């Protein structure tokens, strides 16, 4: 399989390459780093200006590919290559390369305007997330990994609906294949304090009932995983509560060799990544790499 990295010459995308190499090392696959540079005008109306622009774009592409190859060289046990293409839309060029290379995963970095250590999608990443027909992984800003790092634990957001159960079977088969443990987590954001105590008491009662249902669903999923071949100590479950999405994610212990997997909207009928509100909030508060699966 091929993991396609969207590599930008204008920001530090070493984290995206490091994450892709972690994935590739876990399954003995290859990494392809792709730079997209602007495309010139369709007709040479600008004469020398257009030729100069094309030369500049080619130089940018070559320089970026060389930089990507230097980063890939830090992972000599992973087969890697780097190329560049010209395009009017970076997301579209990456999607076309995904089809051309038959890539099974697209890996990108976070925006430079976000906090260090947090996943921050850019406008280009949002376009990928809403158009890709393969999973998209996003590395937190400033992400780094050891030269021999592998993915040893996968945490999956679990909602106990049909989409979650389908995703669970996909993720569990990969974990069994690469020897990674699997943790299922349901994020629970407590309702805000109401004005009257009666209304607040009623809301908390509903919330506690929902928590009990969530724990029951997690127990059923864990039993299913053990029946599928997981060792008892390779499966864990947790309900993570918090007053906000940030607090709910912060209350979970995260390892350096871990990724968080979330599914796209269960109501979307196309085979594309389409984030529902919960997945989008989880994504923007994550401090570990996130894989969004169609």
C-alpha cells in the first residue's frame, strides 16, 4: 500500500512525513510525498511572464521534493519517494494523485495558526476531509516521532450506532494485522448548568441514563473484539466525561505511539469523508494524530 503525504514547501510538514512513516513501518508499506505548486495560465497571454512563472514553479517543486526526500531519509527503513505536480487546487491535485497512486491513506499536517501540539485543519484540509474517498490522517502541529516508531495503540471514537460498528470491524482487523492494541472511547460532554434546579436535575438524569447506555454498548463491543481474536489485555474501553469537548479529550491519557480514529457522518450517503458535528469537535481538540474514515 501507499501512504500519500500532502507536503507543503511553505511550512514545516515534517510531522506529516513522520506520521506517514509510522503507519508505513507498522505494515511495511511505502510513503509518497507530494508537493503541489501553482499552475500557470492555460494560454501564454503573458509571454515571458508566464514562462518565468513556470520556471519559478518548477524550481519550487524540485526544492520541495528534495526537502521531502531529506526528511524521508531520516526513516531509512521505510521505502519513500517524493514528487511534485502543478495544479490550480491543492486538494484536487492530492485527490487525483490518490487515485493515480491507489493510495490507501492521505496524510497531512496541521495549520501553522493553530496551537502547538493540537490538530488544526486548514481550509485545504477541510476540502480533503469533505471530498476524500479514503481515510485522511492529520498530524498535530509540531508532531515528531522517533526514527523507529510504530503505531502500537489505536483509540477509536465509539457511538454504538451502525456506522461505529462498521468502523469497528475495519479498525479491529488492521489492529490484529499489525499487533496494535485497541481502545474504545465514548466522549460525553456534560450538559450546561440550567437556571432552575428542577430542569438541571432532569437533564442530569437523562445524561446519567445515556452514560449507562454508552457503557453497555462499550462492553458489548469489547466482548465482540475478544470473540474476534483480541487478547483480553489488548482491548480497553472508557467513557470520558467533561464540561466541554476539550475537557473530555484532555481527561484521556494519550501515548506518543497512538492515533485516534473517528468516523465520518453516519447520515452521509456518499462514500466520502463528511464530518458530523461531534467528529469535527473531537478533531479540533485532539492532541494526537487523528484518522478520519469515510
